[in-house]
C-alpha cells in the first residue's frame, strides 16, 4: 500500500496538470497571454513564467506543477504585441484576468487573480472592453 501511494504521488509530481484558458467575447484578433506563478511581479509580462500569442479563443498549458497561478491577457487589436495604455496606466485594448477580476484602482494583485491548480483545469476569462 505504501509503495502504491508513493508511486502515485511521485507520478503526480512528474506529470503535473494541464490548464486550459478560454477567452470569451473576443473579436478575432490575436490574444496575448501571460501565465504567472507568484514568483514575479504580477501582472508585468516580463515576469511571467510563460507568455505566448494565441490565434483563436483557447490555449492549453501542459504539465504544470500543482500550485497557485494567475493569468493576464489582452486582445492585441493593432497586432503590435504590446498592451496599449492611456497615460501608461489605463488599458485601451480589451484585457482579462483570471477569476474575471476587474481592478477598480491600480494594478491587480496576484492574490486577487490567483487560482489553485491540482490536476487538469479549465478557466474562462471574459475580456473587459
């Protein structure tokens, strides 16, 4: 019994889980997605553990370790691979955060947007326009 439990736990650590991110209400332009694990400054893209451009409305991150994660994304309307902002602070392109968090003042915190991953999970993020 102990050997079976140890092998099962070890296999779970090696395999990790898959995280599927689905974006709703997009207009068909590329979506820039950043995945954070809390080790860097959320939501600054340069501190993301994974960043990518997706064509379409979903992407699956494979074999992630169990833990806390957060997603920030935006729809790149002008396809310049940069989040356009008014006065360097207020997003002018549609954006979304995990937990569909909508900040009212200042940048969101990791804790406000984080979720637990244990095994496979799908989350939906609605773009704020």
